[in-house]
C-alpha cells in the first residue's frame, strides 16, 4: 500500500509492505529535482525504512542458530547533480545497531548498492558513496565511483551470515557509450577490498572488470 504526493518542488512517498508471518515494512521518502540553470540540475533524496521480522522468520533465516534481533532500520541522504558536462553524486547510508535488513532485493530502492558493496543486511553500518564524471562526447561519459562501508555486526539475511567487524571499499571507473536510443554499452574496471575491521586482515582483495552491451525494446 502506498500514499504519494507531488508538491511540485518535492515528492513525498509513504509505503507499507507485509508478508504474513514473515515481516512488516514501512518506508518514508522525500525526493526533489531542481533546475538551477539551463544546464544545471540537482537531485535530493531523504529515505527512512523500517522492517520488522517476525521472530519465527528471523529464526528460519538463521537456521535457528542465532538469537536474531527483529528490528531493522535504514536512513539514506543523497544528492546528485548534472552541471553542463559534469555529473556528480554523494550519498550516506546509516543502518540501525539492531539490524540493517531493509529490502528483499539488492536492487530495491530500500537498500544502498554500489558494485560489490551493499548496505542490505549490515547492522550498525556507515556507508559512503561518491561519484564524479564528465561527458567526453555527447554520447560518451566517464565516471569514477568510490564506496566505503564500515559495520561492527551483520544481521539476518546478509550475504555472509555470521561475518562481523566488516570494512569494505571499492573504487572503479565506468566508460559509458550510448550508441543509439536503444543500444548502449559500458566498460567498468576497478578494485574491491574487504577486511576484518578490528584487525585489518584482508579477506578479499581483487581487481574486477565488466563489459556490457544492452539493447532495449
């Protein structure tokens, strides 16, 4: 269920989603898109999500091995802009100490997703994202991305249940070429690093690349 309002300069959203004997979730969001000048646009977002698991569902997620907290919260504040040929984005996500499981899908708006990093499932996390890019040509853009997540604990439903004291960092660049209205491609390359926060011992350190060509109908 949702109630939404468009006040011209800001759009307000309130959402409820529930699954019987599993969870109840509430979302409040405010977004705004501002035209500052002829070639300058600014986007703003503030989002709060609360998801509460039923205790039986929490136990099932953890195979009855952990005493899982059922309360999960996420706050996100983000600003992005396009100024002439330059694009930029800054975002900060904070999850609750009791839990950070706020979405059923990693691509959902109710979680913050980088390339390899996600805030979904991480409790007591601080996640910073930044991007800065430039249009080389009208249909060719290069953007550099940075992400840093720090979490003391990890809650139910996370990618690796039981992992704690996590610190993850990713840096990558993406070259995007829009060949036509329906055909686009990008080349992405960077580094992802994950380590135990308290000791600094690395569990992952890898260079990664991706080439994608997509045609939409």
